[in-house]
């Protein structure tokens, strides 16, 4: 499989499913798993790949799920974009509930950018003005 993002997503997803998450995070994860179940509802082998990975997340099952996600994202770019967007949303919710930091910078950035969680005091870029 060529897509390390899908492997990371599959690994993270099954970890979320099998971890005791706060209710808001659990609801978001459930929405993502239902999205996958709905997507593969008519494809027996694919549906089974999803279910096995969610119920019994062995390394092999997770790799099969990642390969399925990668294959489907290559076959259908709309699915790939939607899965990635939904995964990012859930990831942000889970991180927020757990107090983790999620920083995203996008678009054209023309100057310095700071990504931080807690800042106490000032932030200075470059040297001191003369």
C-alpha cells in the first residue's frame, strides 16, 4: 500500500473505536464509522474488512482496512476527499476533548506563523529592532 495517511487513519480510527472516549468524541467517531459502513454496505468483502478491523483490530486487519481506504480513495476521488475531511473533523474533536493541540495553516502565508498551545508572555520574530 502506498498511502501512509490511510494507514495512520485506519490505525487511529480503530484505536478510537476501542478506547473509552468522552461522549462528544465517541459520537464523532461513530459518525465516521457509520460513513464507512454506509459506503461499503453493498460490497460484502469490503464491508467485512471494515467490520473486522473495528471489532478485532489486529495489525493485519488494520492494514487491510487501510488498503481498502487507499484503494477506494484512488478509485473515487470524491470519497477520498470526503473521508479525509471527515477524519480531520473527528481528529480535531477528539484532540479538543483530550486537550491536545491541533494546528492547521492553509492558504498563502506571507509572514511568520506560530503554532502553539499555551503561551505565557510575548512572542517575538527575528532580531531586536535597532
